[in-house]
C-alpha cells in the first residue's frame, strides 16, 4: 500500500525524483510566528508609533549619557569634548537654536548657510572650526568683520549652547555663501 508520503511527483531532474511531502510542523510554526511577529512589530513601531524605534531609543540613550557626563564635568574648564557632548544633548541644542534664531539669522541665515556672515555648514572656518575656537569666536566676536562679541550680552552657558548649536550645523554642506577661511 502506498502512503501519501510516498507519492513521487512526475518531474525528474538529473535522475533525482521528488516526493510530494508536507512541510514539517516545526518549520510551519516558525514561518507563521515570524509573520505574526513582523506584523505586530510593523503595527507597534511604524503604523501606530506606540513605541520608539531602536534608532530613536539609541539617540535617547546617547543624549542621556551625554547629560550625565556633562553633569560630572560641571565646574571644570571647558574643553572641546565638553562642547561636543553638549551638542549631543537635545535640550542644550534647542536652547542654542533659539538664541541663534533670535540673534544670528540676520548674518548667517536660519540654516547657517551664510548671508553677510560666513557659511557655518561647510568645512572652511575663518577663525578655526574646533569647538573651543567656535566658542571663542562667539564669545569675543570679530569686530573687524562686524560680528558682535556675544560674551558681553550672554552668560557663559548661553555661549556654550550657541556653540553647541553651531557644531550641529557643521558638516551639513548646505548651498549658500562660498567657503571662506581654511578648510578644517
């Protein structure tokens, strides 16, 4: 007697015959489980936005770690690293953006691509592109070029926030004013 498992299909490739067997249950359960998981994942993260996607969670962890590191460094002398950390903290960058939009857009435009002042998004810097050099330029200004010394009007923390925001503009290479100064 021939069972269902022993039914041979009509085709023959290089002398190999194929049985018409049902897939094993364990394989089918993995397939169905993967489809259900994929659908749930898509609905949870993409469609309804209930949870944060892994990339968003990663950015939040990085920002929290930067905040903690800045808190440990409070009271110490500013360094390039501390300003770069500040540029990873959304609250600090948002505060710097607000100051920039209120005081700097006349010369640098809202996107930093430069009008009267230089393009802050390219790789060329007139007075240095390192974080402390950028902070120094904001703090002391460039009277010969018409840039105000913001250190007389803002607290050191606000100067740091402005520098952190400018660091987020750096490297975007937006079209605008032609590069000025030395390439970094």
